[in-house]
């Protein structure tokens, strides 16, 4: 019961954060910009100035650029919205009024996690649904496997949420934010090293990328999501933020899921033991 | 993870469990060390049920840390504690406990009524019970007109009032109040005082942590003096204040012999002009002192026992070094 009460109040808390609405406004502005760009692109295509083979590929590529931007926006938003929920409330003492109620501490953490996860799911669904609706309306193109892609992007957001919760039970809000976004940066860099390594057949570079993915599998999730969503032809291009010369394995996806669950479990464990 | 007692509370010994019977709070050798610094050295405390118990001590004496350990917010480094017959930190027993933290604050977008409903649900209260309880408590703390106002628009005093209301939602058997009158104006303080007394009449136990000794003096049945994380003394307030008495005597014909004669009852005697100032250990000696003086020819115009304030007793017991 305590879990659902905490989830409900956290969802409302997240919904009241200005940053979320700013991000939503940014997301909608981005969709508008995307729609305008696509509109002119489609005009060109209709005028026959583009080779027929590219007729589906160009809106498809634009869709992937859009999804990539949505992915980045969602990852950053997940961290920013939830970064102070535990560390901030511990520092301000707000948590004391809740932690002295007949609700076990694990329910407080799990409830908060579910509240933020629900909010980020809605955010992601709105943007992913919105961009696919735009490309479908204008160019009759959607991402190839939207549910799989959405699930992987959702897992990436959930992963960041768990990591932010884990750091939030150990460190101050600022340190938490730096660490969580630092890991995202590390995964991003590692992902590119891996792709370049794969393109140039440099095994060591690929291994560096894999190690980076083991430390933080967020970029691997995006690479896999991009692979599932874009056309096989675009996938064959091999070298872009959306295609993978070295495709993350299914094991890596399972690993990311386990990582997400463990980070949350360790956050709960730490929160149960620490002084408030 | 569903165990009733969260990992940070330990099972108290049988001896403490037995001695805790009939007590709202019992601790033995409770100790808390933060990064090598001792916050609470060895707290031995017994709080009888149904009393208003004052927790007094200078800044840094370990009062708030002790409160946190009793509430299960902090894990003791050593020692044991029982609260309402269960180990401190026990989750189900929290249904019977109310807590007002120092500087109460909560999500500022909630209205006063929403805040109470949320905390009521955390206590496991039904919607119908809350429909009755929330307006009742808002009325009790004088916030009926502000039920729909958001906390961001609340003054510090109003936040304290709504914080007190959330601590009373579940009709608790034990209420922890950490500086409940901070931020309140005189009317607010009086209101809090009356509410605390009403809780005692209801049969509840109140642990009051306050810097305002005058408040404690008016409200509490018993006080514990804490210094360096130890209880120096626990006393019933009435007896504590009655014990040491200073007496001012104004009389004609006072002599040095008379002053010397009353020394058998007084710990200090000072004769100046027609005024004798005595410090006596027990008020029971007062009639004998008066008779002694009159029998020896003193013409007494004034014989005034002066009650020591709690502040004076506090400084006497804890010392005026602030406990540092």
C-alpha cells in the first residue's frame, strides 16, 4: 500500500517540476521543428529532385535523428527530474516525516522509483509516439519495430533512474547528478570507440567499448534500439550514431536489465541502513 | 524485506524488555558515534506512560540524535532502546507514534488538507476516518481557513502548526515533539501548550524536546537533563523546583548570632542591613527558621521563599558552559 501512495505522490511531485514542463515544451518544439523540416524535405521529394531509392530512406533517416534526440532528452530528463528526490529530501529533513510512518523504507524507495518511471514512460511515449505520427502522416514512414525500440529506450531511462537513486542514497544531489551524467558520457564515448574499432577491425578498441558498456550499458541500449527501429539498408551503412558496426548482443540487453534491477536493489539496501 | 523491524534496530535484551513494561520509552547505554565523534555517549532513559516528558540539554548535547534513534531514523552504534514495548525502529508500532520534526517542511505544492490526507494514508487510515479527522485537526491548530492553501504560501509558524496536526492524525499513544514552538508567536505557543496538555488528558505520552525552558516548566511532568550525550539527572518537575529555595527575610533586630543560628538549616546565609538571604535545601525547614528568628526577638516584616526557575536549575545542573 505504501508503495502506491509514494508512487502517486512522486508522480505528482515530478509533474509539478518546472524542468519537466520545460523539457516537454522543448520536446514539442522539437517535434514542431522536425515536422517543418520533414515537410520541406517531402516537398523536394515530391518535386522529383531526389532519386526514388531515397524516397523512403530520407524521412526514415530524419526519423532516426529525431529518435536519437528524444533518447538524449529522455536520459538527461530522467536524471534531472529525480536527482534530488532522495539526497535532497534527506538533506532537508523532508524525508523524516515519511520515514517515521508505518511504511517500511523499501516501499518509500520503490514507490518513488515507480512514480518517476511512470512519469518518464509517459514522456517517452508522447515523444516517440508523436514523432512516428508525424513521419507517418507526412511520409507514410514509421520506425521499423517501434515496440522493441520503445522498450529499449524505456529500459535506458529506467537504468538511469536506478543509478540516480543509487547515488542519491550515498551522495549529495550535485555529486549524484555529476556521477550519473558522467556515466552517460562515459558510455557515449565508449560506444563510439567501439564503433570506430569495429569499423577499423581494431579488437582492443572494441574491447574498450565493451568494458565501457559493462560499466554503463546506456549507449548499448540506444544502439540496439536504433538497430531495431531503422531500415535494414540504413543499418548496413555501418557508421552513424544509429547504426552499429558492432551490435550490442542480447546478453548485453539482459545485463542492462539486471544492472537496472540491482542498482535499484542496492539503492533500497543503502536507504534502509542509512541514518536519515 | 517485509520484516516488521528494519535492519537498523536491534532486539533489546530480555532485561530491558522486562524493565520497559509500563514505560513508553526505555533505553540502556544508547550510543551514537558519527565518524569517530561521539554524539550520544550512553543514554539511559525511562519515560513513564501518560506523562509529558521534557528533554533538556545545551546545544550539541545529543538530544536530536537521541530522538532520531528512538524514532528509528538513526541506528544506534551501541545500546538498546524500547519504544511502546517494541524495539525502536519497529515498523508496525509506528501506527501508534506521532512525530513533529524540528523545522517541519513538506512538498510545498500540497495544500494543508492534502498534506494531512497523504500522511493519514501513510498511517493506513481509511478515507472515511480521514474525512472526519482532517477538518477536526485543521480546526485544532487554527488552520481551518487555510485548508486549501498551498504550503509554499505558509509562514514558518503555520508550517509548525500543520506539522503538529500531522503528528496527531493517528491519535498516537506516544508523540515526539522536536522544538514544537519554534517559529510560533505567543498565541501559537499557548495553543501548542494546550494541545500537549490535552494529549496527556487523552492518556498519551509526549516527549518534548525544547530549548524554551519556560515552556517546559509550564508543560512537563518530568524532565531529563542531557549533557555530552548522557542523562545527568531525571526528576519530577514539581519536586525539582520545590527542593532548593532561596528565602528573603526582612526584619528588625536581626543579629549576627541569629544568622549563625539559621545555618543549621541553610546552605548559605547572608546578612545585610535588615535583610537576611538564606538558601535552604528543603522547604520543610521554613516554619522552623521563622520560629527560630521570632523566638530570639526578631521582628519579621517579610519572609519570602523564592522559587528557583527551571532556567536556574538548568544552569546549576548542566552548567553554563553550554555543554561544550
